[in-house]
C-alpha cells in the first residue's frame, strides 16, 4: 500500500492543463488590423492610434469616452489608514488621484456574451 501524502487527485485533475492566456496585440498588429479594415495605410493607422491616445490623455480629467469600449475617469481617493502586511503597523495612506477605466456595457456583452 502507498503512503498517504495528502488528498488524492483524480485522473482528470492530474491531466488538467492550466488555461493559457492569449498574447496581447502589439501596437503594430493593431495598426495593421485597423489599416486593413479601414482600407488605409499602416502609417495612417498608426497616426490614428497616436491621436486617439493623445486625446485620451488630454481629456481624461473631464472623462474621456471611447464609444463602444469604455471611458477613462479621474477619481479622487480619500486619505485612509492602512496596514503594513509584514509588521501589522498602521500607516497613513495619503489622498491621491487615480485614473480608472470603466468598460462599456456593449464591450462587456460582446466579450462575455449576453446573459
């Protein structure tokens, strides 16, 4: 009889492979896809992406909406008390501004499927 070293795994669990994430598209891959779909040159597609990024940076303070995808929002976080997980000591976390991205309902439905 084999010695027992913890919970036994079923055959299915032993052969299960972890889910692999697809690699993110690079800027040049996105530009190539936009160029092909819009029937423009890759240089023009790169310029469109750069203008879109520049617009979003400049207008994030006032909420920048990218229709069908989502919006960038500037959020003010209050000062709060936190804990150092290593020592347990309380520390003061100062107030700060953070940028958040809120995904549009249309994007959620397209990615996850409509319930």
